[in-house]
């Protein structure tokens, strides 16, 4: 099912994001995780595209397995990194051939060891070009990324919003945010996006904290911030990993409940290939159904 059709049903759309492992053993572990995840009935699962296209083959393979064998709707990530335009079109053809209907179009991060992003010879420069390529040649539902705290390479919010608008104008049907931990950042961003003429669903991306060192590394790389109060509580539990996870799950549950109660169209969970925390959060949300208190759809 196309993701844009899911949003039309006016119900929360819950999705989980995984990355393809680089080894056969890691893939078997991921397949076991996803098999259990099927019991939670997510609206869809997305599979990332490694930096520099390093896991592109496994992205197609795992996305196909999720869709055909597990019976869960799937979305494949695709970036501009590491492939010429013709090869990108071939990958899209491979996805189409195995029944995938949804693609998240990204510019992509630089390959490991490369600080600045540079286009591949004969390739695409921007995610907007990738979206245009998809729209011209295929019939996928296309999603794109957006950044409540502004993309690290954007000079300011207005510039970032103009580029997000270009993604939508090129054919993106929905946007998924970079991770954030302060809901006001999300709602302020949505308001600014609507003022800028962006009308598609804007889905909050949430990463439950399960490892303190890891989350500090990730936020440092992507430019997301940890609220001061949350940071103090995490640091106070730094020597107790289990307590960090408990706090992270509790905080993310409250965060998601507030987002849904205030009209967010769903939640996209960045799982880091670990399902227990996300499964607990989703179960709590479905038990409490905070979206029934939603004031408006954003």
C-alpha cells in the first residue's frame, strides 16, 4: 500500500526504520527482529541506504523480504551517493520489479572518511533531482527528509524551508523529520512549513534513547539537541545503562503521546535495529490512544 494513501485514512501511521547489516550473521539477527516486529502490526517498515551506498544490495534484498515474506508494507531509502544516474534508475527498477511502492529520496551522507559531500561523476547533486527522476520514470510514493533544527549545511531556517518546499513541488508526498527531543521544535517547524506553503504530512522522527554514549554521538553528528533537563537526568544515570534505557523509553513514550495528542500524523521510530524499546512505546501508545484527543492534524 502506498504511504500517501495511509495518511488519507486519518489514523496514526506508525513506522519503524532499520538499517541493513553488513554481515550474513547480522542479517539473520535483523530478520529475527523483524519477524517478532510483525506482531506489532506497524503500518510500514523502512530500510536505510548505507553511507556511500555501502549496503544498497541488502537494502533491496531486505525490503523485498519485508514486503513479500513478512507481509509488512516496506519503504526503501535511496540516496544520490555512490551511483551514476543510470544506475540509480536501475535500482529503482529493481525495487519496482519486486513490488515496492514507497521510496524515501535522500541526498545521502558522505562516504565514511569523507568530510564533505561531493556528487558522484554522472550522478545527481540534490534530493530534488532524485525525486524528479523518480516521478518522471516511475510510480512510487515518494517521501523526503526535513529538519526541525535546520539541516547542518543550511544557512538558516528560511533557506531550509525553501528547499523542503522544492522537494514537495518535485513530487514528495510526505516528509519525515530528523530526530528531535523537544516537541516545541517540531510544532514550530510545522507552523513555519505551513506558512511556507508546505501542505503534505510532516511525520516526527523519534529515536528512543537506549545508550547514552551512542545518543550523544548521533546528536553530535546530525545537529540535534538534547534538552538540558533530559541531559542532566541522563548524565546522572551514566553509570547505570539499564536506568538510561528506562528513562529513554519513558521520555520517548511521553514525547510521542504529546505529539499525537497535538495532531501529529504518526511517528517514525529510528530503531537502530533494536526493537524492545520501540515495541514497548508503541504498545503504550496504542493502549492510551492519545490521538483521540488530537486538536488538529499537522
